[in-house]
């Protein structure tokens, strides 16, 4: 427990430093914790109680006033656990794992009702998929996702205003050309959807 407490406080200090640097560039700061291992919580490997995980996350979020605090998970996880925390920005791989949120319609709806942001990582980060997709094909993919969400009780009129378009995961391992194409797809897809839904900001 002592080691965990030290680690949480260390991560908070790093996040506070990053937020301070980002405030020099913009008045609006979004900071996402990258969570690669959360799916293992509750298993024989990681026996941390759910309440301790939520408390650790909330300690970090509480220490970042004025920052839109988020979490990014690359794969499937216990979304109910994350949504029970004070997270304000949920970044997930919507290209491969969009349907995993369908198991938590009440939690997602409550998250949206309190002003939460859903970062749909619908732009792929695998080289072959990046080359094959277009803004139009990704828009169609996202529309089908939104249809499935609506059918499970997550209304489109709640999800769309809360949506941000991102790549599914990091681009650091890709060749520069592929990473640049993924970012172009992200920008072009966002513009297409903004025009479609009449977004002004």
C-alpha cells in the first residue's frame, strides 16, 4: 500500500507538470492517462480491489483542477470501473473494440449526462488498415457504431455532441508516412462529421 501510494502521488506530480507545460500552449488542457493493464484488475495476477483502483484514479483527477482528465485504453477493459471514477474523457479503440462499451449502457449514459467526452478512436493504427480506409469509410463505420449504441440505450443525440475523433491508439511505432496518413484521416473525418452534424466548435 505504501508503494502504491507513492506511485500514485508520483504520477500525479508528472501529470501536474505536463498540464503546466500544456497551459503555456492553450487555455484548454486535455490530459489522458494511458492505461495498458487495467483489464487484468480482479484477476489472479492483479488482485487490487476495485475501490482502490477507483480511489487511485480519482486522486490523480482531483489533483488536476481545470484539466479535462481522461484515460486511454487500447483494448477491452472493465469500462464500468473506469466510468465509476471521476474520469471526464474516455479514449478507446472504437475501430476494433467499440462494441465493448455496449455492456455498460447505463454507465455510459450517466457519463454523458454529467458532461463526459467520448474519444472515438475510430481511425485505425495498423499500417494496412490506415492505407485501406478513407474518411467516408470511417464515417460509415462510426455511423454503424452509433446505431448499435442507440439500440442499446445510448442515444445518438447524447453521444454525438460528446464525441471527439482520434486514432485508435498511439502512432509512435509506425513509419512516418503511415502516421501522417492516420492524422490526415483523423482531421478529414472530423471535418466530414462536423459538416454532417452541423457542429460549430
